C-alpha cells in the first residue's frame, strides 16, 4: 500500500475532473450495474500514469460524446476494488495503469498498460474518443 499523502495528488488528477473513486467491491458492482457507459481508469503511481494515462483521460473528455459515468480505482491502494474491476476486464491480464469502457456493464473497449506506456496523451485521448463515438 502507498501512503495516502503520496497518492492524494494522483487521485485528484482524476477526481478534480469528475471521476468518482471506487474503494470497495460494492462500489465497483454498483458502478457497473448502472445502465449506459462507464469509463474506468485503473490509476497508478508510475510515470506513464502521470505523463500519459491521466492526461489522456482528461483530454478525451473534450469529445462531444462522453461516457455517462467516470470512475477510478487506485492500484496498490484500493486493492479489493482493483481486484474486482479486473475480474470484469477478463480476458485482459491485470495491468496498471489501464482504462476500460463498459456499456451496460459489459466490457467494450480496453487500453492496457502497453497501449499507454510510451504513447503521448493525445494519442491515448484519440483512442478513447473513437471508443466514445462508437459506444456512447
């Protein structure tokens, strides 16, 4: 587990733009049971989360079509919630950071760490926007 003081600004990168944090298994189940589209960001302390994933998620929200719900779990902190959301991401192996778009509780689009690491935030945002345009 990471100290709360360390992850606070990393959490706020997403919560300040409208993401709700999921801390428990119940939080995850409730979020995914809602009708419509849900973007899930598995947040992380790594450099690619700071340089690519979180800015990519932020830029993607400038799209005309957007997910109905924005949620996040923090890998290494929200262990139970992270494990539960990853169950819903099968067949993709666990990775962080990663992003997934769900529609009516079903996984419809996935960005794994290897799709994020080393790619500019704008490219990540474009990938997400394409998914929003298709599913939202």
